[in-house]
C-alpha cells in the first residue's frame, strides 16, 4: 500500500462511515421540505427554550452535510430562515455553509488532488494558471450564480491551487446574496411546495448578471491601466 494512501486512510474511513450511515439509516428523510413543514412548530418551541444548543446542533449538522457533499444543503438553509428569522438565519447559515464548503474543499484537495494532478497534470496546469490569474473573481462569479451546484464548486476548487483562506472569504461573500434569498424563503416555509418555488427566472437572471460583474469590472480596469501606461 502506497505511503500517501496510508496517510489518507483514516480520513477516508471516517468519510465512508458517515456517508454510509446517512444512507443506511435514511437520514435524508429529515432533510426535506415535508418533514420541516410538519415539524416547524416543534423546532420553534425547542429553539425558544434552548437557543444556544439549537444553533450549535443546527450548524454542526449543516457543516457535516455540506463538507461531505450530502443532499440537503438547500433545505437546511430554508430551515434556518424558518427557525431563526432573516437576520439571525442569514448570519448562522452564512458561517455554517462557508465552513462546510471549505471543509469539502480541503477534503477534495487532500483525497483527490494528487491523483488528479498525476494523471491530468498537463490539462490541470492551464486551469491552475487561470485560477492564479482570475481565481478570486472566478470563484466569486460561480458563487453568485445559483444555477451551478454548490457541492461541485467545492470539490472542483479543491483540485486547483487556490488558497484555503481565499476560498473561504470569497465563498462567504459570494454566497451571501443566495443565502439571503433562501433564508428569506424559509420565513414562508408553510407556503413553499418545492425548492423550485424559491427562484423565479427573473431572480436567476439577476444573479447571473451580478455574477458577471466582477469579471467585467476586472477586465475593464485592466484595459484602463494598459491604456493609461501607454499614454
């Protein structure tokens, strides 16, 4: 057994065990809209009497779900709005989702990066170069556009050279608008019938345009600087 695999084995074992438990015990049944709507009043009563504990448990579950790329992040965000309200819910979800995303990023890098780099080094090199040039803006754009899978961005970025801290703070800022949309939707949990009911085409287009803004602005500044120095 290769030395690299031996180092990764404990982490892989923990991940495999948690994921297996999720599916074997069908824990996904507790991360759907029907269950949340049916249990909304019970959760609110529990939160009223044990605020700190509920927030801690909620954040822990959210972080585990997102760090292991398990289904349920969107529903957890809606639950945050229903349980904590817009302001508190946004703050709690923002930190929980970003911490979870960063852990998924780190896991992807620790488990998969060496294998991918060894086999697709030439192809990945260009991607890494692009990340070095446009990394912050590119990630910020992906985070602002909600049509891209949350978990896929976390795993894909882990295979690049992007720094962990950069990934964290850019994700925190970039996901904030989407977090507010979903948390706000959670305040009307009883009226939501499906996740598709949260986002209208107009909202998605607005997010897409907003996501393109950082890249357009950076290119515009670059052009301005070149012309300014040429004068």
